[in-house]
C-alpha cells in the first residue's frame, strides 16, 4: 500500500457552474475553533445568520435559515414539507433542474403537471397561466429562477403572482440567483425559496439557505400526513433554529460551515446587495464583449441571460471536452460542460461571488483564445 499524505489541492480558478472561488477571509472563518452547536455563543451567531439571510433574500420571513446540506437538499426540503401524496404540482421545466423538481414531486406520490420550454429560454408565463387554469386546486407552482444548466433567467415576480392568483404556493429555486441578481422574496410574494452556499455567496458547498413565508408555514402546519423525511422536516428543524431559550436538539449542525456562511453573508452585507448585483452585471458585459471579439456566441437571448452563469456555444468542429481539459491542465481554469440535451453543445462560464472580477474575466478570455487558436478581433 502506498504511503498516504495530507491532500494538497492544486491551484484552480473556479469559473464553472459552482462551486465558486472561496475568498481567504471565508477559508479563515472555516478554520476557527469548533464549539458546541448548542453553545450560547454559537446560538448567538445563528441568530445573525438568520438576519443576514433575510437581508440577502429581501424578506422579513421568520422562517429563514440554512438547511444543513447542499442546495439539492434545499430543493427537497421545500417539496417534502409542502407537497403531500395526491397533490397536483405545476412544474416548469426549461432546463435540467426543472426536471429535478419533477423527480421530487413524483417521489412524493403527487402528480407533476409539466410546463415545458426549450432549454435556454425563460419559462413562458402564458403556458403557466394555462396550466394553472386547467388544474384548479393545484397545490403549488414550482420553477427555477436562474437555470444553472442553461444560463437563462425567468420572471419570478410574474410567476409568483400567477401562483397566488390561482391559490397555489410558489416554490422557487434561487440556487444560482442569491447574491448575484435581484432576489425579492417579499416583493414577489414567493412562498418558499431555497438557494445554495457555493454559488454567488462564495462559501463552500454544504448549506442550503431557505425561506418560508406565512402561507408556506401555514401549509406545513396543516399537513394531513407526516413529512416524509425526518431530517428535512422543518417542523422539527425550526425548533432548533427558532426556539427561544434552550433550543431543541435536532441534529449536530455543521458548525464550521456555518462560520463560513456567516462570514460570506457578512461580506455580502458589507458590499451591499445592489453593488454586488451591479458587479456581476458589469463583469458579465466584459465577458460578453470579450467572447464576441473571439467570435464566440452566447447561447441565451440577451433579455434572459444570467450575468453570473454564461452559456457559450461550442463552435462547429471544436472538441468541447478537449477545450475544457486544456483550460484546466494548461491554465488552471475550470469551466463547466453542458448538461442534458446541451451536453457537448455549450460551455458554462460562471462569474459568481468572488469569481466575478475583471481579472478573472480577462484571464479566462486570454486562455480561451490560446486554446482555440483565436485572437481578439
């Protein structure tokens, strides 16, 4: 057996669909001494995490907390707490993650009514309204605000309004949204929304910020059946995060990861939400112009493009995987491949969190030019 040694990760610039680069300040927070998850000092920090998440989500929702698991568990927490067997859920699918929403609905014994749009296009509100009218009494409308697999943004304000008008709860995926583009939970009237720590918040993966509004909390309390997942049952988790005085033990929280999320949210608060949104937008435009100079095209129409997740068309005759491999091996840059029906057709360049910086844009453009043998026009 060969000798084992401490792992030393190679130097990488993470410009894929996530995780994003983690700043030294957040890494330093991870390395602070571990204390107990019921320690009064730790509970005080938990209260700050909740307040900072309410700031990031633009909400006053009391039930705003991080689920102790990655963003996919945030998705599952939203569905498993609000959907029961026999329910009907309108699910919008314009990318891979809309398909994952469907999987959650089906596995809960509910019926998923699909509203499909082409990958790379935003969700069509007209189709959604027609589906809601055709399915009166639908429990929820589920959609992805920022579709990570395609780089397309949908109109969350309109979709949440349609759900509300038809008596359905709105379940919103904001995994790639939060901290990068406007997320306005209270202004939209979103009932349930979840995100991830590893995208525009620039913390390591492992936590899923989530917020439930009053209608979602009421639906949770009025359930006819127990929540299928014990670990993700918010009725239990809330007693740990929301309890007054001695909080109820539910699970051992990922203490150091919560240090990291606290630091990431503090950094976002110090920068200011609007400033962070403008930074992501400015660096997207810098990348867009640089790609055009290399005769490369973006996949999504301009009106629906995400600034933090840029889908780039792979030119005809180019080895898509080979380009990514050379970027990693020769330049230390990670970008993402296409998923689902877009596999082999696009590259995904993430400019998220600390990764959204002019020097990173310039570095990836220079490396792409070298690998493709192209010079800026």
